[in-house]
C-alpha cells in the first residue's frame, strides 16, 4: 500500500494522500467483490437480512479504517503503522468490560499501561528535536484502530452466529467499494475519470494491486470472517496482533524488492531501539492478555454457525 501511494503520486502529481488511499482501497475491493460475487453465484438469492446487516457493518467500519490506515502510512513507517493498529487489542476487552458493567481485569489494565508506553516509544523522535511526536500518520492509524475494533466486535455479535460467512463477506466487499469510490471521486485532483484511471495504470501498480486484491483480500477476509466468530473478540484481537511482528520483519527487506521492481525510492526499514522496545512492549501486553485473559462476558448461549 505504501509503494502504491508513491506510484500514484508519480502518475498523478497533484493527487492527495487521501485520494490515493481511497482509490487504492476502492480498486482492491472492486476486484475482490467481483471475484467473490461470481463464486457465490446463485447463492446471492439466499442472502438474508442479518447477513446484509453483518456484512454492511463490517464493510462500513473496515472501508473507512483501511483508508485511514493507508493514508496514515504516507506519513509514517509501515512497521510503526502495524504496531499502532494493534491498539484494538486493548480497546476490545475494555469495551466488553464497560458494556457489561464490570471492572476490567488486572491483566487488561496492565496491558493498557504497556501499550500506552509502547505507543509513546513508537512516536519517539531522536536527534536535535528528541521527544515523543505523534503526527498525522500516527493519529490516523490510531483512529483506524478504533474502527477495526468496532469491526471485530460487530462481526462476533450473537445474532449473526447462523449467517453464511461467504455471503456475508461478499456483502462486506460490496459495501467497502460503495464507501470508498465516492471518497476517491470527491478527493480527485481533477475533473472526470482521468485521474482515477491514470493513478494505477502502470504495470508495477497493477501487479501490486493484484497482490492486494487476491492473496491479501480474497485469501484472507473470507477465512477470517468464517473463523473469527468461533473465538471471543478479545482472543481474535490477540491473534491479529501477530501482524506487526511479520510487518517489521518483512519491512526489513521487501521495500528494496518493490523498489527494484517499480523503480521507486523506498528503502528497507531498520530496527532502532525505540521501535524494538515500543513494539516489544505492545507484544508483551498482548501476551499478558493471552496468558491471563479476562473472564468471558456473560450472555445467552449462541447456536453453532451454519457456515
């Protein structure tokens, strides 16, 4: 996504980061929606009201969150973005505690403290102006994290337990493209379709879009939407927290590969002390919650999912 933003700026120099973020997300989920829609086929006629409601909710939250995340990445490092996105790991159990009117467990409070310290270290700037700095990229990423938390909580609502996850995901993709195309159009730097068609028409951009749309979307969202409701929202957030670990490792060498392929100035990232320590504290918070999870939220029994 970070490389695509640079390629878009090269093709449409007057475009804003919001334009490229929303356009990239719109194209990505248009491809995914078309492919999954064909796969669902006649099963579309079996779509239920609850599947529309579930898919619409996660599509709305996810579409806006992804635009915020991608736009934020234009102003921060990919690994920093990945770590800050995991703020929902603490937000979810806090929300569960508040909605059920009970004090958060000690592990949740401790994880909050570690996460806040870790986030502060991720925002540390060295040099002459040393200190904690949170700019547009960091704040947008945190805002996206709140919406990702809402997406996880909406997906696991008990009334959706019998939904068909594939049809729900097809609705999700459709809502995401309906949300992001107007954003791309409204933020376009010029009239008509020209900027939207020019931004990602290069072979390198098309290749990166294919990677985003197929393995990173079609191979992941249907699986996560199917299996996530079978665990609690807190457990799901903890499992998703492995993302920054992989992102940090990948960012040490993949940007150089993309740069060679797309002729970009996108250097590999490094692992300075603040990112290593701050990210380590956030991972420690996640592990603490995994080792000492809060007690399950009270509620009625939920029937097994029908798919």
